[in-house]
């Protein structure tokens, strides 16, 4: 098993980042079976705009086989979402039609296309205490080796240096291993939405000394 290196990301890392997003796109498990018709569907939401808008807060994990993880962040979530709305989402909506019919019958891919047209810009309160946000994904070959903890710590350090008082993240209630991981890194629960089968948990971590 080769060692991994951690570096700052750039727009050229999109393809590798999209692949990681796909292979972790089923609540942390492999999402490839659900997005075979459009493997980049999730990456356009969760990877591309971060590499384009805030590359200095984009960390890429790489080994001898290529990109195997990332930690991506935004300093001011509302500013990031406003830019996403203005500069990123119009092209998605123009290229991919919103799905019709009963949402219960939508495929995962159709649900992703729906989110292009109806994005979720939710930020938990108190916003002034946790204005930044981040997310992290690792392929199986990079998991359990301490890289996730290192990546989160480094990204939080970058946010702190830029004056952020705190950061938040959202995760599925179904991804129980991730909850324990973040809690061990000092994140605390801020808000829950929905039910256990399809709900979300929002966690925050203060960066104030």
C-alpha cells in the first residue's frame, strides 16, 4: 500500500475529485452503480465549485494510483452559495433538465439533477459562530490510516488563519461511522433535519482560542 501525499488542489484535479465523489456517493460507500449514466453528477455539486472558487481551501490526497481523497472548504458559506448560484448553477440547469413525475420514483441520478435546479443552501445557526463549511471524502484504500484526521485538522487550520470563528458540515444520519469520526475531532451537533432514514445532521466546530 503506497503512501499518500497531501497538497493544495486546483481546477485540474476535477476529474480525480469527481471520481472520489462518485465512489463515496452512496452515504460513504460506492455510488458508481447509481450514477453509471452520468458519473460526474455528484462531483458537479460537491467538488467542482470548490476547486474553482476556493482552491486555497481545497486539499487533495494522492497516492501512486492517483487522487484518493479530498477535503474541501468555503470560508464564508453564504458568499460561496451566492457565487454558486450566480456563476455555477446556471450552466448545470441549462445542460440537465429537472426531472418530472413523482419524486418517490426518481433514481439517484434524477435526484441529483433535481438538486441542480433546487439547491440546498441551508446553513445552521448560530451562523456567526460557524460561517465556514467543509466536507471530506476518502476512497477505501486511504481510509483507516489517519489521513482523514490530518486533512480535517489542516483544513481547519487554514480556515482559522483566514479569520474564521468556526466551521460546520452536514452529513446523512445513515452514515453513522462519520458521526463518530467528527465527534472525536471536536465537532458538536447543531441541528437535525428529517427522519433517520433520510435526514441530515449538522455539526459545528469552534475555531476560537
